[in-house]
């Protein structure tokens, strides 16, 4: 699903704000964040959820709002799909500028290692999803990612 990667990231951030912020998360906050995360997941789900009196309360709390949230999510991805493609040259220029601006803020090797471990763990799913996208095919992103995976596996 197109929503699986954003969900994997954002649900983790919603449920675990201590990963990003220096905060303590108590049990009440944890329960509230679980409701928000469940609502987010339901809003991004492409399947219909049948709710009844036995459904968990965290699903019932925002059940009436889910259809409008789903519309927002669908419109968001539709709007992205209608945007003009970005050329490799423009993307490389943008990434180089971002890299220059934040050069001393991150441990680049640690970040690359984390990204690679994620890509390695889910390479089949990622490559499969890339193969299904026509725009990806035009830019040969599947081939480029396969090259990265091969190079990284040799180095490691």
C-alpha cells in the first residue's frame, strides 16, 4: 500500500515522541497517543472497518470522523500524484543544499546505517513497490536501489 511507509514512520513517532523529544511519557499520555495513532492508521487504511458495540473504545472514539479523514488522506496523495515530476538534477541540487545546510547537525554514517538496515530488512517489499510505479521506472530508481544494496552488502 502507498500508505505503509508513511504509517510505519508516523505511527512510530506519534506513539513514541521520546524518540524525537526529550520527554517522559507516562501511562495516561501513552494511552492518549495510542488513540491518536489508531485514528491515524484507520484514516490511512484502504479497507472498511466494521464497528459494533464490541469494538475497542479507541476505534469507536473517532469512528464518525474517519470518513472525512480518509478523504483528506486520499486528496493529499491525489494532489501529490498530480504534481510535476522532479528531475534528477533538481533533486540532487536540493539534497546537496540540504546536506550543506545541516552538515554538522547529524552523524551521517549512523543515519545511513539505519536507513540501510531498514532497506535491507524490507528490500523485497520496497523493490516490489518501486516496480509497480511508472514514474519510478522512468527514473530507474529500482535499479539504482539494487545497486546501493549490492554495494552496501559488499562493504559490510
